[in-house]
C-alpha cells in the first residue's frame, strides 16, 4: 500500500510489486520513482513499464560501479603486504618491479612519508633490484619529510623514481630529484608527453644521466592543451634514443609501445616496457623484441575518483567499460 499525502493509501500494482520483489527493491520506493518517470513521459507508458525501465537503469549503474571498483584501480590492494606479494610474484616471473604508494585523500604528508619509509625497508629486504615510485608533491616538497626518505633509500640502495604529477609543480619536483641525487639516492623520473616542457626536462635528466620513464601523462599542458600525446610520445622517444642512460616506455597503447621500443632498441638505448600491474598488459610485445618488462605495482588509494575523472575527460573509457559489461553478460549467459 502507498500512502499519498493526506489521502487513503493506494494499493500497489501487482506487476510492479512482482518487479520490486524480483529485484529486492522496496516496492513503495520503486512505485514513487515509477510514478515520477510516468509523469515525465506524460503517461505514455504504464506504471509497471516505468518500473522496469528504472530497474534496468539501476542494474546498469550497479554494473558500471562494480566495473569501476574492480578495474579502475590500478592499485594492487590496500596494504604494503598486498603490493609486496604481487611484486614478488612479478619478480619471480622475471619482471623488474617498481612499488608505489598511492595515498588516500585523508593521508597527512607525514603519514605518506612513513609509508614510503616502510616500503623502502620492505623492498630492500625482499625485492632486490626493485625501485620505489614516489609522488614528491604529496609530501608538499617538505625537505624535513623528503630528505629522510632519500637518505633511507640511499642507505638501503633502493632506487627512487619520481612520478610525474602536476604541471605547476614540475619544476619543484625536478629540484627535489636533484636533491635526492645529491643525497646519494639513485633516481629516475617520469616525463609526461602531454607537456611541452618535457623536452627541456628530458635534456636536463639526460645531462644528469638519470633514467627517464616516458608516459602519456594524465594532466594536459595548460600552455598547449592540444598536444597529441601519441605524437609527442614518439618525439620524446626519438629525443632519448641513443642518448638516455635508460628509457622506460610506459604505455598500454600498442600503437605507441611497439614503434617506441623499436626506435630505442635500434639506437642501442637501454630500455624497458613499463606496465601498470592491473591494466591490459603488452608483455608479449616486449618479449618479441627481447626487451625487459618493468611492472609498476601500486597500492593504497582506492582509485575510483581517478577513473571517474578520466571517464569525463576520455570518453573512450566508457567504451572499454561497455565492452567489458557486454563480455560479462555474454559470459554469464553461456555459463
Ligand atoms: C608504468 C606507468 C607509469 C605511469 N606513471 C604516470 C605518472 O607518473 N604520471 C602520470 O600522469 N601518468 C602516469 N601513467 C599513466 C599514463 O600516463 C596513462 O594515463 C595510462 O597509462 C593510459 O595511457 P596509455 O598510454 O597506456 O594509453 P591509452 O590509449 O590511454 O590506453 C591503452 C589501453 O590501455 C587500457 N586502458 C587504459 N586506461 C584504462 C582504464 N582506466 N581502464 C581500463 N582500461 C584502460 C585500454 O585497453 C586502452 O586501449 C603511467 C602509466 C604507466 C603504464
């Protein structure tokens, strides 16, 4: 029964009640939403049909949410121990590894620094040759927090990789990298091909004989938002070929990765294909060329907000989500 304002309760439509029962939805709630939809459609459809449409929309939204929860997080789990287990497995399979803590919005800079310290210790103990990937701006470029991290990494011989973060803070990140190097840490850095400044940054890193990880990058260049990340990726690769001490090709885009590895290999530049642990991997593409794979094992932050922001910026992700949902539907029908 539905209680109308100041009126007698109205009996629920039996069909609508059945739909609500089948989907374990509160029937009164469903009825009121169906009534609203029916009103918007000027009574063109019956109340149960409106209820079916609402249920379909709810199912699709639940499916999308589940997909994003499962797939959008490039993180391997919530804890360092989860990341270490994944990283050790990758290392056992012959891949190089970089472990990175992706902080949560509520994390204070000091807590992030403490997590970096823990990760350095764990890597030194159980993952020889692996590096730590850090985001210096999340420690607010605070020397009191960052320098102990760099010293610890230097002492434990764990290389420190600087992820590419925000365009506005890139100059400070480069300065921090040089400070870490001066403190004795082995360092390397990501360069975003979406940024025009990366051409100069690459020159600086090559002069320092610091390894470069080339990424398409997530944030655009405010001074030149129309840069084509594929073309500029290829241009950065060409700039590094024959000159960089090491170049990481960090992309899951086969049209970019294959040619980039070919150019670097032909120039005799030490290189690797670098992959995020949870995106569809291109390991075979590197194996065919006899080039090593390095895997970025991220842990910590739940990545849903990242994926949602990506979704609005990159409509292609909606296509990947849809493709996965269809595969699942087909899979669940055939099973
Ligand atoms: C090792 C590594 C380190 C990185 N470090 C940084 C960094 O420091 N700073 C930074 O800004 N960015 C970084 N990135 C992210 C990178 O810049 C891109 O945002 C990301 O890799 C997607 O771009 P792409 O080059 O792989 O090609 P895309 O064309 O975007 O993707 C290639 C394929 O990957 C799959 N894919 C990509 N994204 C998704 C998704 N969200 N959900 C499902 N499938 C997806 C699809 O199959 C797609 O066809 C890093 C990436 C890698 C691999």
